[in-house]
């Protein structure tokens, strides 16, 4: 019967550390996802801004050589990310698809003009820059009209700034919550061994000697939790790489490496400090106080 007690105690301790490992892994997974979003916040902003573009309506009487020349000049510009030529027939097909009916059959002719669709780099998508570029495009004799959604540009720029601020505030709050969760999880694990700590004190063990196994275990706990979290992150990103393409650069190994390293360091540091504070607390308690 006496032999069963140590086995039960070991089983309880083992179960408490397994629970801690799972909890820490899940929290570190959330920290990794948050870190990836923060590191790529600028990438996300650029991705949204670069969806803004111009539609350059071309003159009806220009030939393909002139169109190619204009397109070549525009592609050479520092502000142009990409250009796409849309002839009259393609424009009619796209509008027919959007409307759901063939408007050319109703009108008897194709009223649309050929055009160039231009996507700009994010640095040139501010309202002031767009006005300057609009005037610059109108200087070309081949271009009849310049069109872009001015209200949409203003809304996007305002929302990008607003979302960036909100993201920083939410990130700070979530980081605090994540650290608190790991801290409480480890404190509960140490709490389950408070009588063991007290017994070691009673037989004359020094505080440093008592702390050592707890701190060593906490470091391994942080490492194992970070490894599990990083594995889940890796397979999650690999599985959803098509959906994340253009928003989060999965193939950018430096960015992914920074996130994985951040998760590992935070796992070790938070686990170590939480264990240190928890053990120190129980080292300072008297025997009677261990029951409360």
C-alpha cells in the first residue's frame, strides 16, 4: 500500500506537467500567429494598397505599336508595379460577364474603348501622389481619360492607419493575456508540489538546490512547448499557403525563422521566470500557510 503512494504522486506530477505542456504549446501557438501578423503588418498594408490602380482609357484611333510604346514607358516607371492591356473585345466580354447579359447585342455595337490597367507600388498610393500621377498620365496624347476610385483610395488609407493602431493595442493586450496564462499554468503545477518544497526545506536543502530541478524542468517545458507550437504553425502555413500567398510571405524563410525563434525564446523565458517566481513564493511560506 505504501508503494502505491509514490506511484500516485509521480503520476499526478507527470499529469500536471503534461497539462502544462499542452497549455503552454497552445498559448505559444497563438503568440506565434500574433507575431507573424505583427512582423508582416507592413506586408499586409502594402498588399491592400497595391490593389489600388488606374484605368487609362486609350484613344480610339491609336494602333498597337503606339499602345506597346506607352505600356513600355509606363512599365519602366518606378511607381508602376504592373500593367495590363485590355482591348475593346476583352473589355466587352468582361462587362458582359459582370452584367450577366450581352449589351453589345442590345446596342448593336461595342461602345467601349481599349484601356491599360495599372497597379502601383504601395508608396505611390497616397491621395497626393495619385493626383500627381493622374496629371502625368494625361500628358500622353494616346490617353483619353484617367479613372480611379478616389473615395475608395481615401477610405483604404484611413482604414490602414486605423487598423494598424488597433492591431498594436490588441497585440499588447493579447501578449499580456498569453503571458498571464502561461504564468498561471506553471504556478498551478508548482502549487501541486508545495509540500515537496517544504519537505526539502525541512531536511536542510538550500533554496538554490530546491529551485534547480524546477527551473531545469521549466526550460525543457518551454522548449518542448515551443517545438510543438512551431510544428503546428509550420504545417498550418504549408496547408494554407495558397490562401496566404501575397499576404504573408511563407517562402520568406527569414520572416518565418524570426517567428519560430521568437516563439522558442518566449517559451523559455516566460516558463523560466514564471517558475522562478512561483517557487520563490512557496519557499517563503510557512508550513501552516501551505494549506491556504
